[in-house]
């Protein structure tokens, strides 16, 4: 890495950390009862009145932690798929894997009443089965990328219909709770499921680090990767499995946050001047969700705020148009 690239990387990381910390502090301070920065630091340091500690540690801090963990997980999942398929549209929420995790989670919640580790495991099973089905449909000679994306979109539409069927056949109150979860929300996050998510991400991020070299080789094309000694089939399956697991772990806890997987890696790549970095992608995803949650919670003047998925979903449409415009200008 050249000195100029190292400097740019350092500046981008520092800028993202500053934005993330500023948004997190604002999220901890703002609410029905506004806390001062001194009060927030006092509580985080172990002091403060019980009512203030409850407000910050049990109400606001879990939302910030959920936004950071889920945002980074979804971002890295999107980065893995987009780099593997060399296509910015190939994120889990576009190619159907997010729908697989969502359908499994909704079924686990509404049909079997699952929660905690069981619900996370069910979401993982749904995501992995969907990923396996997509890869099976896309298998064949030639470039599998376009077939995989189209297969994922088709399966995603089918799984979306399954979710709607489950919602239509369940109790109205349970359906309302599931609909809020399907929008994607961090405001109801609790420490127990966040602990499960944190443990899962430690394992999955470690696995992602081991896949860095195979992923870089696959970006060169299958022929070049095989010439360099890579077992391309096994490497592709491993990358898809880890990406699906990252998506499932986040979805099981906070719901399918729309377009976070789709936006984070292209944004990080743009910030770095055209070269991807999954660590920066994770930081970009965490920052995106924390800032979006701050906007959703306080900008619109609603007493309970909006689910953060509403804001990330609203950002996705103009971002897609920007990508299309950029691609058109590049090929013109």
C-alpha cells in the first residue's frame, strides 16, 4: 500500500469514527428527558442516579449497540457478496438471502414462539437454505453471477409471499409486532439477544478474515484463481455461507434493515477512492445505521420515533439511482 493510500485510509477511518461517536453520543443524550454529556459519561463510568442509569443503560445504549453490531454485520455480508460476484447489486437483501432469514425468523416467532439462540439458529438455517437453493439454481457453465442474482430475486419474491401468508393467518397483535420487526428496528433491543449477536459476530468476523485471500483471488476470475491454486468451488461456498450467516445473525435480532447491505460497501469503496476494504465497510455500515437511527428517533417529531429501517429504506432508492447514473456515465 502506497503512502497516499495509507493516508487516505487513515483519514476515512478517523472521519467515520468521529461521525459514529458523535451520532452515538447524540442518541444517548436525546429523548423525552435530555441528558447532558457529563451525565452520559458519568453513567458510562459506573455512576449516576438509578433513574438516569436505567434511561441510558437499559433504554438508549442497547439501541446504539444494536445499530453498531447489526450495521457492521449487514455491511460485511453485502461486501462479501458484492466482491464475490463483482456486482454492486449482489447484496443479501437484493438476492433473496435476507428474505430467507426473515421468513425463517417470522415463522419461528409466530408459529413456534422461538426467541434467543433458537431464533438466531432458525434465521441462520433459513438464510443458509436460501443461499444453497440460489447457488443450485445458478449452477452451470459460464458466468454464474447474473444467474445467481436472478435466482435470488425470484426466491426472494417467493419468500416475501410466505411472510405475507404467515402474517395474514396469525393474531392481529402478533402480526403488528412482526410487521414492526420486518421494518427493521433497534429501539426495542435488549442486552440478551445483543450478547448472542456479539458472540456470533466475533466468530463470523474471524472467519471473514480467513477468507480475505480466497476472496481476492476470486475477484480475478475463476480461471486465474484456479491457476493460483485456489479450489474455487469450496472457496465460493465458504464465502456465501459466512455472508449468509452474518446476514441471518443481524436479521434475527433487529429485523431486515433495508439497503444497509446494499449501500455500505459501495460507499466505503467510494470513500477509499475505488478500492474495497471490508473493515472500513463494517465501520461504514455501523455509522450508517447509528446515524439513521438518530434521524428516525428524533427528526420527525413522533413520540415513539420511526423504525430505523424506514430511514435506511428511504436512502436506498436515491442511492440505487446514483449507482445507475454513475454506471451509465462510465460506459457512455
